[in-house]
C-alpha cells in the first residue's frame, strides 16, 4: 500500500491555488478566501478558504508567523514560515475534513 502523491496534489489544487510571486500583477482572491505566502526561503502564494483560519492546526501556523514576523510580514501579506509541502499536506487534511 503506497501513497499516490500526484493524485493527492491534483485534488489539493482544487482547494488551494498556488501562484508564483513573480508575475502576479493583480491579486485574485475570491470572496471567502485569503491569500497567504508560504515557504522558508522562497515564498509561494496560496489562496485558501477563510474557514481554515479557525482550525487549530492552522492557528498553530499563524502563531508561529506572529512570533517570527510580528505585525510586519516581509511579503506585505500573511506570511507563514513553514515548508511548502507541510502546508499542502495540512490544506489537504483540512479539505478532507470539510
């Protein structure tokens, strides 16, 4: 029994839309969603449902972001200091529980 990563990633793409920081001129965030920047070195923009913000696991990430950046995030928006793959895994779990 193995984990099929490509199928998991494709299902996550329906929940979160990853966009490169380069080449974004106009932020496109649908109503009921929020853009977050994720990554340790290279930041990537994700658009997630606002409902994720109240989940305890997501709250832990927000607390880490507050400890690291305070109220002056480097990207000018909500920046979460975690590995991109860990964020995608969390988003996948949150989608499955919705």
